[in-house]
């Protein structure tokens, strides 16, 4: 199959970027293990080949990273690159393809294989110190593989992969035209590069647009006349007369039931 290339105009992208993707074999197969180790060699960590070449060496990209979408059926391997402003995206892409061809031609060196094995053992030891990590891995192996004992044997599968297996897997699955290329272009740049994709002007709306509802103001109280005021005063006096009288105040000192 030929290369599939698409362009995505991202409203939130600050700069152009691209993603490369390949279809790879299912999880828990020898080719999957070999390609997983190849991915570590290519873009995992500061000592990886693509990081040293593009970030530290040419300084043409801001970052490069990737990963494997692990599935029971066909899985996927992808590489994401964010070029620096002014750098040619096509040139950076060609450098990635050149590194894949180099790995296909000679395979990983003895030093790289030793680094891979040390990293694998270190990751397993550190991961098993976490109860959550152990629980997640046991659940994964039980659900997807129906074999929780893979937690104790999968490391051996990785360690048994040889440099030749990695080289062969890269040749058959990565250094091929059957891949996907996704160019991510900021939406602001798309209007300059492809004016025909810009939104067409819309006709003006109706001249009478609906407005907000009028404020709800309570009605003003009625104005009281002189006769009304007199009636209110008379009613107040009547209510005052109906109130119980205050108790009489004792004006004589020494009077009362206690003084006879």
C-alpha cells in the first residue's frame, strides 16, 4: 500500500507539527516485542537516536516523542515531531526516515542492546515496588490474555529479543511505504496557505434584532390626599386607645403591701 497523507487544521496549535504512524503486529508476539525495543532506541529518553540527532544535534525540533498503541489485534506505532519555527517539515521527516533505514541496515549496537536490557530490568524492579502497578498489570494480563502469570514471564520475552530480530522487524514494518503521515497546521496559517478554505462571508442579519426584556420596575404608590392622611391619623389614635393602660406608678415612698 502507498503512503496515506492527511492535513489537519488545528485552531489551538501554536506551530506546525506532524505525526507518523505504522501498523504493527498484535501484542505478545515476537515482532511486537522487537518493535517495542526499536521504539525505545528511536525516541525514548534523551539518549535515543532521534533525540540526539534532531533535538541535541541539529536543534531542528522542539520535541520528538512517540509510543505504541498496544492491542490484541493489529497495534500501531507512532512518532510525533514539533519542529522549531522556520525549519522545513519535509527535511525533518526525511531525517526520521533515514534513521529508520540506518536501524534496518545495521541494527542496534551491542552497547544499545545492553542499555535496553538494563532499562527493562530497572523499569520492572521499580514498577513492582508500587501496589497499584502490580494490580494494574495483573488485571491487564487476566483481562486481555487470560493469563495473570505473564507478569512473571514477560520480562524474559523482552530480554530474549536479539539485535537481528529488531533489525528485521524495522525492515518489515517501519521502513515501508505503508504508513500514515498527518500534518498538523495551525488554523491561522491555513488561511494564508489555502485561501479557498476560508469561510465565505455571511449575509447580514435582520435589521431589527431581538433586544433584552424591559426591566421590571414596581409601580409607584398612590399619592395620599389630606383627607386620606386624616383618616390614617384617626385610625392610629383609635388603636392607641385600645391598648391596655400602663400600670400605675408608685409615687409615695414606703407604700405597698410590705409597708403597713
